[in-house]
C-alpha cells in the first residue's frame, strides 16, 4: 500500500475499521500469549486514558512480537509505524493494514549496490571529492541521494555529480572506519541510497495524533539482539515537535516503554513490559523547532536526549553479554526479603544493579565481588545446575533420596499424560527450529548490528506454527476418518463401530477437537514435567556426592 493511500485511509475511521483492528488485535495477543509463559507489566496506570500518546519502545529485541506485547497491555488502540518493506510482504502486509499500521520507507531498504568502487584521492586537500573506479555516477546517482559504505560505517549526501567517475559530497566523512575504507588500495564498494520523501507518512501520523489516537514507534530503526539500545533515530522527535508545532493545543504525551525478555526466542519463556513516566513536549523546544535550520536540529537533539533518559529508566543496558550475565548472577544472589520476587521486581532490581555497577565497577571490593561471582558461576557450570537449584542441595542423602523417587514417579505420570500431544506436535517443533535458525542466519548476514540474529527467531516460530498446526491437525483428522471407515480387524470394537456410524464431518470435527485437546494437555503437563526435570539433577548430585560436598557450593552461594 503506498504511503499516500495510507494517509487517506487514516482519515477513514469507520466502525468497521475499528472492528477489524480489534478482531486482529485480539487474535494476535492470544497467539503471542500462548508463546510466552508469562508477560508481566509495570506501571500501565501511567498511560494517559485520553488524548494523543506516542509510545516510544525499546529495545527492539523481538521483531514482530514486540508490538503485540505492547498491544496486550497498552489498554488503548495503538497504531505502529512499520517498515514499508514489511508492509509490501503479502502475509505481514495484510496484518499490518488490518492493524492500521503506518508504512515508513526506510532508506536502507531502498539502497542498491553501486557499480564499481569509490575512494578519496586526496582526503586532506579535497575531502569532499569522491573518485570512482569503474563507476557510473551519472546513471546511478543524482544530487540529494546518498552513498553508503559497507557495514554502514559511513554515509554522505551527494551534493553534485560531476561525471561518471567523480562526484562531490555535502560534507567530509570523519568516521575513522569510513576513511580507512575510502583510502585503502583499490577503493571500496558502496551503495546508492535514494532520497525518500516522508511527507505522506508525517501527514498520516499528524492525522492520528490530532484525533487523540496513539502511535507506537521503535526509534532504534530495526530489531536487534544487542544488550544495549542502539542510537535512536530522530523520527520520534520530529513527529512530536512537528505535530505540536502544527497544533499547539495538541497535548501530546510521550510514554517511554521498555521491553525486557527472559530468553526472548524460546517457547514458553517470560517477558516484562515497563511503562515510564509520560513526557510532555516542552513549549520552548517547539518554538525553537519552528525557527528551522540549526535551531530545529538543536531542538530535536535536546528532546531526543530527554527521550533517551526516559527509556534508560525502563530498559536494561549493558555494554556486552558478559556484563549482563554478571549483573543477573549478582541479582539472583541478592535476596532482599524472604519472599520470591515477581518478574517485574527482578527486572527493576537488575536495572538498579546495572546503574550501581556502572558507577562503582572500578572499586577494589567490586572487582573482588566480580571475581567471586565468576568463580561461583564456574562451579555451577561444573555441576550442571542453575543458581536457584542450589538451595535444594541443603538436605541430606535420605531426604534427597525420598524426594528424588517421588519426583521421578511424578515425572513419569506427567510425561505419560503429555506424551500423545508431544508426539502429535513433534513435526512443528522440528520445522520451526530448523526454519527459524535458517532465517536467523539470513538476517545476520544482511545486518550490521545483530549479534546472533536471535531477534527474528520467535517471530518465525509463531508464523510457521500458525501455518503448520492447522495443516497437521487437518491431516490427523482426515487420517482418523479413514481409520474409522476402514478399521482393520484388530482395531474393531464397540466404540469404533459407534463412531463409524457418525457422519464423516462429525468424525472429522471430533478428531480435530481431540487433537487440539491433547496438544493443550501436553502444553500444561509438559511444562510441569520440564520443571520437575530441572529439579531432579541437584537431588541426584546430593545422592551421589553427599551433602558434605554440596554444602561447599551452598556456603559459596551465601
């Protein structure tokens, strides 16, 4: 759907449009709710019940799952800015339009590899004169477009195309990585990025906000799996300041929204969504924005800093994965009360630990604590257990043996109940695992910011399941009909005869319902079986090595 069409569609707020939105919102929130074991929220009461709201959401760790989690807890209708490239895809685009998404054309989606290579012949005397080697500048570039270097290490706006092998950029590239590429022997490859007119997108956003509706935006520009937020794009500030400048009585509120996952790509994992204190649009920045030029840019930068600070209050940000693991281990070892912490409390405590660690990380006692935690984690890895299982190892051999036998028996019972549904859905587990990992590898190859591309795995697992499960259940139901109609002698019984007397469509529906019931049973009892499996290992260790050895680990934890 072209952006201009969306702008006209935005004005068509009929009851039917809202009904379709509510229908698909309910569908997707139920689907994502099944994928996660628990999704907790913090401070949803801070969301304004009326008036225009812009939800600024970060980090974008779970591609198309992130918007749905916001829809589950926002209490209001939220319309997301969505990459136009995604909206052009048949499946995603259909649901995006049903949820009244606003397409945003991203320059990186339109970038095309340029012919030949480029370099700077004299970076000191002529830092804005780009020379091409085997290039076709007059055919592939024009003033206003951009050239982008590999890995997105630098880009520059084309000021003038002089010939097929020479052009002038608007300002010199100062990034060290960019200069290294441009001055290396043989030059560097590049991409030609067209200028994108976003007027229709801004018009659609302003229309929604002027009607008191809610907009959702992921200001990092794309999903990723890094442990810290990516630098935020200026789009959110341009929209907020621009809409308020056009309508001083708008009363727009910016709500920083943090998404925090416990293993985001795993089925039946957990997540927390945290809403921050709403931010008003400062009138002085709106006035500065109206002046245009450098004043406008400074106003956007100042407001962006305010939004970044708001997001830091609701997100977890560490420089690398090792630091995040260290902080999480420290949080687990810290027990402020005798009661278990909720997920939301765990996230808040982790956030405070990160803040404190960043301030005091160089103190000798903090360094010593870091080494002790690392040693403790190494011991856990050696025993093959998790931190929360250490407390189980306080008991003696006799008590551990009795508990071990009881849990093994209970595990067998749970496993037998869950077995039929597990077998039925085995093809789903295999296909989703294989395809999602393949998609992750493709996403990683195409990205410059992803670490393992785990941010796309959950989305693909859900999409594949939505297609594969109905197909499999239909196939199983059809097989059941054939079996009932042509049951072999060894399978014939009074029950089979009574079922065979039913109408074909009735047998099919009963078989489909039974398949769905067995799958749900496997989900419920399978989760309990997995929890029991996790608790059996520390009990087994206590039986084998004795409490005198396991107490060493318990004391180390304390």
